[in-house]
C-alpha cells in the first residue's frame, strides 16, 4: 500500500510536468506565430514601439 501511494504521487507529478512542458511549448509557439503574424518588414516591435527603416 505504501509503495502504491508513492507510485501514484510520482505519476501525478510526472503528469504535471508533462502538462506544463506541453503548455510552455504551445505558448511559445503561439507567441512566435503572433509575432511573425503582426510584424512588418523593417518593424522593430509589433506590440509597443514601431521603428521603421
């Protein structure tokens, strides 16, 4: 019984790490996509300051 409780704790923590990793990956992908979507050629920052060449 003791080992079963420990095992379930480990698996739940592992699942949490997996979910966090996937979430982090997706948010980074999304930010990259939004950045490329909004940025124009010669533009410095799409969100706040726009410096053109």
